[in-house]
């Protein structure tokens, strides 16, 4: 299944191997410092990995596990999350994970006598392979809590950084200038990058070089590669199920729409037919009424003439001939 030399860092198995192990801890530190633009005294020098299970009570029932959770040398907790498939409300999930990491600092198992003022800041970093914020044009966005009037940064314990890879448009190695751009290029194009291209990217940066080496499939064991491929299959299966459900929903919607259209068409047709029938009936009735009225008028005029002829002694045959009345009509008439 895997043919390229470098594997895909967006794959959960590869991502955790590169950024979630003691062996590659320096890669994680390098990545965090680069993405958050930390320099001088602010730079992270050490991290310790924490349990990625956010809520043990529901982890077995519902996914509540982050990709990487660590604590830096300043005591701040950092969550690094890779999200490949589009997920509605991912920004809310990010806030939930940050809140869980924050509150868990005071949970059972922590130091006795822990107080609220002992809580340390939580930093959430997300790399997504889909667009989270459609209204934003930049691929990198940083979110903090500010005073709505003064913009003062009084509440400093939460920050969120999102990297939306579809918005990252640099596809030329020569155009890469910042560490953020190099890391974004790594996530988006590593699996299709050649060795010669990697040499252009890394320059003298040995840590970036190690990140690519960690993706080199020839450095993976057979068991690790099988696990990697199983993750690919899992994603493909999930996507197939999602596509099937969307197709079924679309077909069901089309059938409902067709049924409603037919019902509406029949209803409109019936209404229009009744309206046209009524209009035609009224028109014909008026025409028939006019005709009958006309005939009645002519007949009445003939009867009047017949009366005059009868009074003058004209024979019945002459009256019938001149008025066009039948013998029965003349006999029924009272002169």
C-alpha cells in the first residue's frame, strides 16, 4: 500500500511516532517553539509527556483522547492535535480539551492542597487538513481571551493556535522562509517530497531533518508499517461509510422531493382543472342562457303574431306557415 519513501505525517500513527514519543521529544519542542514563535527566555527547553486520555470515565464509550499532551519547563500544559477528517464543532472540541486539561490539574492525584492560583496555562495547537474557519483567509490563526472594551489580555491561561493546511498555498521549496512555513510544508507535502528536495528544506536544521528521517518508511518496522496501513484503511472505511450515508440521504431527499413535487403538481393540476371547468361551465351556461332567452323571445313574438292572426280568422295552416309554430304550440296557447 505504501510506495513513497516518506510516509504521511497527517496519519495518526505517524504523527504520534514523530511528536508523541520520548525518542523524538526534541522534534516536538522544535515544532512548538517554531509554531508559537517563541524566542529567548520564552523558548521551551524541556517537556514531559502526560496521559492523553482526557476523561477516563468516558474514554471507553466516546473518544476523549488527544494526540499529544505534555507539560513544558514552565509548567504550562500543551495539547497538539492533528485532525484529518472534517468534524463539525471541532473548535468547541478544542475548548473542551483545553478545559479538561486545565481542570484536571486540581483533580485527585495532584498535590495535596492544590489551589486555583496554582493552575497553569493551557496551550492548544491544532493542525487540520480541512478548513475550520471559512471566513478567515490566513492559514495560521491565534486565539486568546481579551477584554472586549480595552483589549487587555487579563485572562492569560488559554490560547488556541489553528493551522488550516488547505489555506497554505506555498508549494515551492524556494519560497519557504520561516520555520512556520517549513513545518506547514512538512505536513502538507512530506509524503510526496524527494530526498533532494528535503536537503533544500532542512539547510542546517538538524531537527527538521530528523522529522523527515522519522517519516522514512525504511526506518519503520513491519509491525509499525502494518499499524500505519491499518490507520489508512480505517480512515478510508470511515470515509466510505460517510459517503454512503450521504448518498442514501441525498437519494431519500430526491425521492421525497419527487413525491412532494408530484403531489403538488396533481393538486395544482386539479385546482387548475376545476377552475378551468368552472370558467368553461359558466361561459357555456351564459351562452346557453342567452340562446334560450333568445329562443324564448322569438317564440313569444311568434305567439303574439299567432294570436292576432287567430282573431282575424286566419286558418290554422296559414298561422303555422307564417309563425313557424307547431300545431301543439298553437293549440296550447290561449288566445
